[in-house]
């Protein structure tokens, strides 16, 4: 399994970014995929996930209403649209997948600062 994340960058508070994760090698659609993040000096925290087979979406309380996770089956890609970004969203975001065991992609840095 390979997870290739992209889309990080720097934005001002209130701005938007979209992260993407291309998944390959799962062998079926019955896996979960989504994002964790780790801010400087803090533990890694779960942000959002989607069940790839049925599209059910899940969000942490800190991002509900601001972030939207979606899947593009034609491209084997999961996107995380992040709106109304806050400085506390600054972190390295990691794509993860789960099908019996955990899989991790590389991190992508999101910086929200004025």
C-alpha cells in the first residue's frame, strides 16, 4: 500500500487549502482513509476519515463544519477541503489508511498565519 499526500502550504487565517491523498495497493475498497495532524510540540491527533467503499465521513470536533473529506474513485484519491482555517490548524498533516493494519503517507505542512 502506498499513500501519496500533497497540497499543503501557507495561508492567512480564514483562508482555504485542499489536501489530497492518492492511495494504491489496497486491493479492495473496504478500507478507511483520512488524515491525522501533528502540531509542533503536540501529539498526533486524528482529523477526519472516510470509509472508501460507502463514503461515510467522520470528523473531529475541532474541524466539523470547516473541513470536508471526499473521495474521487476515478483517481483513487481522497481530498480534504479545509476552509475557515485558524492558526491552531497549523500542523503537519498525515494521510493514513486502515485495512487490518495502519498505513501512513508522508506528511504535508499546513501553516496558518497572518
